[in-house]
C-alpha cells in the first residue's frame, strides 16, 4: 500500500511540474494558449492534491477494514477454540457418570425387550 501511495504521489508531482513548465514556456513564447495553460495550472494545483488526499483516505480505509477483518477472524477463532476446549473438558469430566447411566438405562430396555418377546408368542397362539 505504501508503494501505491508513492506511485500516486509521483504521478501528481510529475503532472504539476509538467503543467508549471508548460505555463512558463507558453508565457515566455507569448503563445495564444498561455492564458489557458495558466488557468489549467491553477486548477491542477488545487485538484491534484485533493484527489491524492482522497486516494490516500481510501487506502487508509481499506487498511483499517483489513485490520478489523483480521481481528474479527482471530476473535471468532479464539471463541471456537475456547468452546471446543470447554466441550472436551466437559466430556472428560462426565464419561464415567455417563457410562454408568447408559448401563442402567440399557438394562431396563433389555428387560422390557425380553418381556415383549416373551409376550408375543402368547398373543400369536391366541
């Protein structure tokens, strides 16, 4: 981005120097267009710095947006990592309790399944 600023600054300087030289040359030679070159030089003396300032502002806004986007991405990544760590810690803390609950819940289901299997043949016989 700094190189881009330098390029635009050099273009502005070259443009202004060219306009001033042309104004001086046409004034010395008493050309018919000397007045037009003079007016053009005055206008460019105002407009070139304004345009360069606007370009500089746009470049700074772009840099700021890129920095904000990087900061947001880093913040989101930290939040995701924290959430994953918390989930992993929670899973480490609860596996023994969860396994005990699963075994207790599995036994009644198995017992109910056996009772249903035993009841089915009786219903078919009826």
